[in-house]
């Protein structure tokens, strides 16, 4: 699917402006579609079915009767099907309360395009697909747009946004529960104490979380010593052992940043299951970041020491050349 079409997926009403290219892409009809349109007896119903077909092709969902239809679209579709456009703003005025006719036209429109409502077996498949996508893309916002694209490409009518968010929330809850169980199985009761310890003060810092998340600003022996202290503390907590393979680097980075972007006092009010996962990922990310910073700073410090020794070493005297 072209990237410019993604903005229209799941829209509930027709945009107030469409370019000539977009009108030609969405509201131009094939021979099969024209046959279905021309089979309607009333000219206004032929116009309505044409609008329904174009709207589903553009958004992947059906158009309700109460939605407004811009005048430029009435004119374009009327020219396509050979019907004089009406002087009305909504489909509700066209159907005049005939909800059965509206439902019939919506069904004819999505059937001719190969779409169908989501069946129960498709819902279960979507849930499995969401779980697989969550392993590498845990962000709900990105997953929301990708789910719309997946439904459109598989010719499934896009439900209401609340239904999509509900599906994503269920998949996220199931995936987080599985990860939390894997962490408890690997570390036992220590997982519960990690979230509590992040809120405790540490040294001159207001919390252990703030101390672990702080980035060294310069290369110095003091900063290197502080990184050694972080690594030693995290090793004592046992975060380096038995990390479950199901929680990959993308998940560690996502949940660690989600934990770091909140004050520890707020994290106390988070439910126990996501708090376990966020705290464990935060500590794992802090260990990886501390070891990376430590290796970089040690390499720079050693290189600086070698350069200082070279500059301070006295130069050897050279004997003057003998002329023959």
C-alpha cells in the first residue's frame, strides 16, 4: 500500500478536500462496480452506492448515513455514473430513514470490493498477529496504525477505533502477563523487590532510579568509579543472570524508558504486573548502559594516558652528521 493512503484508513467521514488524483483513485469504478451501481433503480440510490464503494475503497470502513458528503464529491460521482448530483449535504436526507436500504447498500459496496466484517476466527488470528508484532514493536501508537493497514490489506472492514484499541490492549495485557511470568520464573520473589528499591534514596540522589539513569558527563576517575559502583550493585541484585530470551532488546528498551520517564513515586501506583516488567527491564537496561559507558570511558582514559606519556617522554638527542 502506498504511504499516502495510510492517512485515510479508518476515517469516519469524507475529507473536505480531495485532489483530482485522489478522486480518480478512490471514486473511479470498474466494470463490475458499474454493473452493481447501474442495477439500482433509483438514480439517487445509484449515486449513494457509488459513494459507499469509493468511501470503503478509501478508508476501509463503511460510511454512515449521518455523515456529510461534500458538494465536490457529489459532482464527481454524479459525472462518473451519469446522475445529476442532488442538492443535499448528508446521506441521511437521501435515505430518509430507510435504515434497511442503507445497510443493504453498505453490504453491496464492501462485498463488490472483496471486504467482509471481522469473523470470530479472524479476530483470534488478529490477536495472535498482535502478540507477534509486540515482540519487536511494543508501542501502541505505531501498532494501532499498522493494525489498520493489516486489516485493509486482508480485506477486513476496519472496526471503530475503540474496538481496535480494545484488541491492542488485550494483546498487550496478555503479552505482558507472559513476560512477567517468565521473569518470576527466572528470578523468583526478587522481581517484586526491584520495583520498590528503585524508589529508595541512594547517596545524594533522590532515588536509586535517578542514580542508575544518570549519564556520565565527562571522562574522569570519579565517573569511572561511579560506573563500577553501578555495575557492582546490579550484579549483586542478580539482574545479569537468567534473563529470559522472550524479553528481547526492543522490549527491554521500551519498558525501561517507560519506567524512566515517570517519577518513582508515580510508578508505585502502577499495577503489579507491568511494574514488575518495567522495573526488571529498567535494571537490565541500566546494566547494559553502564557497561557500555564504562568500556568507552576506560578506552578513552587509557588512550589519553598513553598520549600523555608520549608527550612527557624526553626526546632523544641526535648526533650531528659527519661531513666527508
